[in-house]
C-alpha cells in the first residue's frame, strides 16, 4: 500500500503513521531500528529496494530524505505491506527552505527507544559523525566507491573516523577476508613475508584489503591498479609470499576465484561481488562500533604505501 501526502508537514506524516500502525496492529509495531537514507533523487529507489530486502532480516522503519531546489514545500509518501518488504517506508521530498533543517524533518518520525542508523548510499558529508543526521545515529554507513578519487576519500574517512562509522567498501571485503583467513589457518603454518594486492582503480575495497593485510600481518604490502581494459571493477587478486611458495587467490572473471597453493591442485571458489542488499543487511546485524574497521581505516591506512597506478 502506498499513501501519498503532497504538500504536507512532518506532523501530518506522523499522524498518518499512527493511523497505519493502528490499522496494522502488532505487525507495524515489530520494528527494531530506524534507518535514515539520505540520497539524491536518482539513487533513492535503489537504496529503498535494498532496504526493503534487508528488512526481511531486520524489520525497521525506513525514512528516506531527498532534497531539491524550488519553492519551499514537503511532499511525502508512506509505503507499507508489499511495497515495503518487512519495513514501513517514509519518503520525504523536501524542497527549498523546507530542506534546510534535516534533523527537524526526521526527528518526529523516529521510532521511540530504537537505534538509529544513517546511510548515505551516494554522496556523503565530509564528516558523517558531525553532520546533523550523523549526530543522532548510532551507526553511520557511507560508500567510498561513489567517490571519483578513492585515495582522497579513504584518507578523509581515516581523518574523520568516529566510533559507529563504517563504509560499504569494507563490507564488500567480508568474503575475501574469510577466504584468506581460512588459507592461513591451514598447514604449513609459515610466516607470510610479503603481500601483493591488485584491483580496479575505482575500487576502494582493494586499498582497504591491502591496509587490513598490512596491519594484520605486519609485512610489506604492495598494491596496484589493473589496466581498466583488462579489469573493470573490484579486487583482482591477492598474493601471499611464504618460504614454501606463494599462495594466490585470483578472480579471473566476476563471480569465480581460483586458489593456487604449493603442492595442491587449484581450487575454484564461488566469490561473487556482493550485492547492495547483502552489504546493508550485514551492517545492520551489528549496532555497536566496528572496531576492526576503525583500526584499518586509521592505523592500517597510515601504514600503507602508495599504490602503483596502471600496473
């Protein structure tokens, strides 16, 4: 069900939500958090779709704030039932001066006594934790992959990091980190002496994986960008050097990785790029600070050398 509220106020939206809750009964009361999505008009629907899918694991209220130029007014839309997954979605289109105070637009719509997560699926503020909506959120999710300059964006994330911050470029690494940890947990238990990471120039996950390995293994890590003609997106390969020979985890094509180890046959692994829904659902499973990400984006990034471009 979709309820349109053109030229409305936050108070009227809140009253309509109460009416929906009364009609929906216990189903509408079972929300465990509020997800704030701050997005441009062109990316809002994709973010809503991901949130709706993730809501089947995390029932929540989703508040979407889209701002624009023009005469000051507020249009709203409430989506429940099949149009909102297991969530209830409130879309706010604020124009002109009505968009000037983002905090006042959403405060009256937050679920009482429930955690708040703020998500910028596209352009994020310079300092998410210090932004008006970031200050009221326990968790703040950004995506460095939307920045045209990966190194500048990651450096900024490191300088402004606060407990509760995370980035989807880090979340996309989960399966890579699991595979590498599993390999190193098998004999022979030899020390890794060097690491090489390769990936796309537009992939901040490549740099974050290199920073994690630099911090976790305390060895030199070289990382380089693949030629765009040969590799378009994501991480390409990780090579771990040990005395008995190199371990190579390489993704020759999207979705498939080959694990090569000395004295063993090659193993083909399922390693697809993670969807937006998968990454968002993972981040919503924990509402405490991601301490490891905090160390990687600060300590690990500081210890990482510059990338070799066009390698």
